[in-house]
């Protein structure tokens, strides 16, 4: 579980975002939604150690600010938004996920190998493990990188806009993998742009606006908050029983 | 990988043997063997142990150093035409070598240290321009060319005002091994060996950094530390090489790009192959430089420029878009 208290963060010396109280739980999917520039990605990057912050950030009751980078990476894995198409095969990429545990010098153990195979299996990438990343489609590459962060074997996984550039079919496959990860006990925190998708997959949602948390709660709680989504996104969300819909929500202008 | 290492090792050994036994000195193969076995005359011993072997050691280590320096820079800047020559690092080192020759003549250790400082200074300027300003890859190369031009102008100025600072102006500016001194080899080679070892030990960090800074930090890599170490290594290697062979260009461009064509594995393998290929390539070029205009000798850098110019144009034309030069 990640507990954030009085986090002040931003780019450069300027404090642009203040997050007084945020909890991201294990075994749950928490999504963060908001307009561009509201601080969604900044929040995840601060947790991952990419952007400096002040305040308290505890993972499983361990204050991680002063942890060495590799120790932090044993607790929190981070999948960035922009994934590079480097010229290495999928298996090598997934092996990089074991870096926090074995460093540069040690060879992969039997346990490492088992975790890597499992990550490839969970993401359905076993058949593509010998392929170069540059030969993969965008969705396959995203899954390959997801396998890498799964192999990191952390209690919490942070995903920064993982579905933004995927077609709908690929998105569904990706989301089902996330669901399985949650069911296996991992905590997932994801920044999403699609509100319907966020409400459909989340156990808990943080809505950011104007560089701070505007509201939070379960999807059922938030949908009842009158005017919240309209004020931020200019739309309203309504629950729907229509089985032909991709997600059980309808967006109303 | 193992097969490629084996082939390159055989080529390197062949290049070493040829470089040792072929030459324009008045000494035959049999006499060289006698000298190696400790039965040579005084003049033969001088030719073999004070001229030929230091030159071979210098050429092979400079080849490995410049190739690995180019490989590291290409990885760090994510730019396949980055090389210590094109980015002005060699000329930065050369400028500081000349400054040291003016202030501390005959001090090989100081020369090596100053070359490193010059190389480091230019490397950090280029790295800052690349990472700090969000400059495009093409602009970074052009900035290197501009820095290089400034360094060359100051080098020319120093040589014009103090012609005694370099024994052979043309040889220094083109680069070569005709004037290699044993003392300089004794200072530069350990620096090259240590830098190569550090590069090998930190090779896996290069692979992780290739995924981008955010992914690398997410994996727990201390990106700032490793980037600094790699830049230091690239600068040390280029600086040490320039202190031995002058402003030798194109090795750091040609060899890493050639290795890229035959090997697509991890950085550790890339570094090993660059060391072997760089050493063999520069040995062959230097042997050619000694023999091609027999009984005269041409600067090794001349051969490299003749090969390197078309090579650069070739990769620019063939891989223009893949290199990301249109950004």
C-alpha cells in the first residue's frame, strides 16, 4: 500500500502540485483522472522517484524518500507513457525487470528465470519473446514493457496512460491483464484519459483538477457527486445496463 | 557473438603479427625474431623494442579507445553519427595537449592529463547541449562541429606562434603514430585499460539506459551516476588516445557503426567487439601508412580520412531517416 501525506512536487524548483492525502491500496486498481496538466503523471513520477518531492511517501509502511534507487524499485514499479522501441528482444527487456534484485553483476538465478517466464506468460508474450521490440506492434510493445514491470515483482505497479495509443481490442486485452494482476494481489495505480474506462475498471478513483485532488471515492460514490465531472470534463457519466456498450457507462454531453 | 569474437580476435592477432614484421626499417623478419628472442643487435633491439612495439601497442590501444569512446557516445546521445571526432572531443583534447606542450614541455604525464581535461570539457558541453536544451540530434552534431572549429583555430594559432610545440604539425593535425613516445604510452595505456574495464563493468547500465531515463529510474538505476561514469570513460578514452596519436578522426564513427551491422546484442558484447575491431582496424591502417608510400611514411590519419569521409556520407544517405536526422 502507498500512503502519501502532504506531498509537494513539481518540475524544477517550483512547487506546482500539492497532494495532502492519497492512498493507493494493494489488491486494488486505483485510477487517476483529470484534465491535461492537472498533475496525474507528475504524481506517478514522484512516487517512482523520477521527480523530486517533499512530504511523506510510505510504501508498506516504509518511508521511501531516502531509500537507494534499487531498494525503491523493489517496492514500486513504473511503466512510463513513452516506451522506446530499442533493438533488443522481448526476453532481454523482461530480464531488465530483475535489475533491482540482482544488479549489474549477478547472473539470473532459477527464481529470476521463473519470474521472467511467469511475466511473459501473464502478458501472453511467451511466443514473441525472441522478437525484437522494433518488430512489434504498439500494443505488443506495451505488453512487453508491462511484462518487464511485472518481472520487477513489486507490491505496487504504476502505469502512466497505458492505453492511450492502443486500439480498442488491444486495450481490452491490456485491461484484462491488469485485472488479473489485481486479482493476484498487486496494487495498480494508473493514469487514464478515458473516463468510462476508468470508472469501469477502478476500485477507487482520484479526480484531479487545478493541480490538486478535486474529489475521490469509488466509482459509485463519484458518479453521484453532482456536477463534478461536468465541471472538469464538460460531460456527465451515467450507469447503463445496455449489454452492447463496451463499458457499463454512458457519457452525456 | 562467440563466433564474431573469435573471428575478430584472429584478425587482431594477424594484424599484430603483420604490424610487427612488416615495415620500412632496414630489418628483416628473421632479425626481428632474433631481437624478440634476445639475440638482436643494439640497433635491431632499438627498432623492435623502442620503435615497433610501442607503436603497435599505441595503435591497438588507441583503436580500442576511440572505438569504445564512439560507441559510448552513440549510446548516451542516442545518435549513431556521434563520435569523439565529429563532436569536437578529439580537437578539445588536442588543444589541451598543445597548451600543455607550451606550458610543460616534455611532460608526458601532464600531456595525458591535459588531453583528458580538454576531452572532458568538450564532452560535458556537448552532453549539456544534448540533454539540457532539448536540441535535436543534428543540432548536437553541428554544435560539436562548431566547438571543433574553434578548437582547430586555436590549435592553428598555437602552432603558428609556437611551431616548436609539435615535432610534425601535419602529423599531429591528421593524427598518426610516427612520433609515438614510450613515455606517453606508459601514461596513456593504463588510463585506457582502466576506462575500458569500467565501461565493461557498467555495460548492463548502458542497456537499461537505452530504454529511456524514466524507465531506467523506474527499474532502480542511478541514471545520473552511470551517465557521469560513461561520459568520464568516453572522455578519458578519447583524451588518452589523442595524447598518443594526435587528432585521429573517424575511428570512433566507423568502427561502432560497422559493429552495429554485424552484432545486435547487449552493450557488453558491443563493447568487446568494438575493442577488438578498433584495435585491429587501427593497426591495419597504421601498417598501411608505413608501407603504402614506401620508402616514405604517410600519416595514419590520412588513410582514415580517405576512408571515413565516404563512410560518413554513406551512412547519412543510406540510413537518413532511421538515424533520426530529420528531427
